[in-house]
C-alpha cells in the first residue's frame, strides 16, 4: 500500500467522556419514534393508536429493499401516529408511545436461526440495524453482495475522528467481544479472508485490546491510523488501509471493500446471539453548555431534553444543539427532537462557542485546497457557485465532496465553504436534470420529424 496519506485537518479531539462507562437513563415518559431514521424508504407502522407494546416489539416493518424495521425501546401504549418535523425540516411519520415504566420485554424475542448466508442477511435486516456511526444506511443492504469474491477486505471503522464523540470508543472497550463475534460472522457467511480494524492512534486501549484478540492466521489485523480528521470518512479509511481510491459515482465494493462501523457490527452480533433488536443507543452527551458530560444509553425516540436532564441539565443557556459532532453534525430546531438510530452524540454549546465567526473576503491562500482529503478546490467551487456556473461545478467534481468541513475549518476568512459545497451539489443536480429533459425533448422532436416525413 502507498505510504502517501490523504490530507485533512488536525481538529481538537476533546474526548472528555472516553473514560466514562455508559449509564442507562430512566425510562422517559414519552418516546417519539420517526419512521425515517435511515437512508431509503421510510418504515411502515404495524401498530395503531391504543395498542399496547413491549420492549423489543416490532412497531414498523421495512418499507422496501433499502429500508429497515423499527422496534419499540419501551413498554406502554401507542398514543398516536402522526407527522413530526425533523431536524432537516421535513415532515415524517412518527409513532408516539406513552410509557408505563415497566419495561417489559416482548415475549416473542428469540435468537434467529442462522445457518447460511441468506439466513444471515435476513437476520441482519430483521435486527433493525443501520449504519450507527451516523450514515444510517441499512446494514443488510450493504452486506448483500451478488458475488462474494468481490470482497477483498472488510474494514471495521473504529476511527471516531470527530471531536467530543466517544460512543464508538466505549463499544470497543466495553463490547469488544461483540465486535469480534461480528467479525467471525462476516468471515463465516461472507467468506471474508481479510478484516482490518481501523482505529486512530489516540485510542491505545482499543488498539491494544483488539491486537490481543488477533491470533496468527485469524485473518484479522489492526491498523493504527494517524489521528487526523476525517480519518473515519469511508473513502479516507479505504485509502489509508488498503490503498484504493473509490471513483466518483462508485461504491466501496467496486474497489473490493466493505466498511462497517464497529458499533453497527456489535449490534448485529448481539441480535444474532440474543434476538434483541436495535431499540436503544449509546450516545455521547457533551459540549460547553452541558453540566455533566457522559455517555448515556437511551431508548430510541427519547426526547433530547430528557437526555440532557439526565446529565444534570445545562450549565448555561444552550445556543446551539447538534446531532453528531461539531464538524459534520446537524443543528436541531428544539429539544423535543428524539434520539435516532444513528445518533452517536448530542452536543450543546453556549453562546460564545455557538457564535459564528465573521466572514471576510477570500484571500486566495489555498488552505482549503491543501487540506481537502479528496484534493478538491473549494475556493473554485465557491466561485462557480456564485456565478451559477453548473457546468464548471461538474468539472470541479463537487459531487465527490464528503462534506467533512475541513475547508471551512482551516479557512482564515471564515468562508462557509462546506455549506456552499452542499448548495453546489443541488445546483448541479438541477442542471443535470434540466439537461436530461432538454435532450429527451430534442429526441422526441427528431422522432416526430422523422415520422412526419414518411
């Protein structure tokens, strides 16, 4: 593999809760569980208002191939099924459950029968597990590969490179056995010959734990990666472990790789071992406005305000609250927003830390180019966007951008480069749709002309 490393940024890590074992919070009075917590089609509710439900009971089935079932993390009564406004400003269906405090486990829970590849994939789908590192892509879909010989390596993502977040670190410390069981399942059913556990070198305990598990000839290795952001980005991780570049429009499997988050893998192993589906999450709670930062285990659907209250509330009025980390996290509109399947952290910041720096004119220093892990030119993308030059955005490969935020982080002029890149993708998409429509219109004209001349 090439020793060359992709660019990135040395962001502060602030792993304040890395040494804090997760604490289970009390059952909330109400949970609101959105049907869209994953990439793809929303799940379809199989319960109705007034139904009694228990912990681990199916409340929504997958709405298609790229979808995922949803289970209740509480026992109680379904209060309503209605639309809710999510953090992306979209209205999505959600199941609201009033809890009874009993937390009775659903009687139908039992380990699935897994003796072959199809039963394994069915079990992964039925577990309700999606990408728990933040992506939210249904795991069963990712593992469904037509030709298993295409898989040259499975890369376990334990980088956790964003500041503050330590929930994956706790998985690698507290549930290392489950991660290892997940690896063995992949080796057995996907016939994987090489497994690489990628962990940033600022997590020596995690690296040491897994290296002890790696016996000679086991087909598993640990790659200690430099602690540089965005080391956990899928394309970055693939390059730094097996030296492959994922081309634009292609998937990791096209270069022989599957990347799976360590917590995702542990959740799959837990389901196959116990039959307990994904219904709760370990979430890092931190930020300058949080009184007692900690790692918390909460039922999916728990309002953020309840999680913050479990952490002692706020030391000062929060001016910004995020799902995820400060580099790629999403701001939430209110504290009624729920814990989702792919929520790995919730961060609350005081006024000083939430205030955006003043934007000034670009000084053409080129730092955004020097630090982009995918060798893009954000400064040129910004110029093309402001000129509404969609054709140039295509040439500049804006769709390759992973929106990691390195460009904006290093910019001395505080330009909102990552936001511009997001808007540029939308501009390019509209342009391409318009071009396609024009081409189809032209073809229809030519066809009509030909038919008229006969």
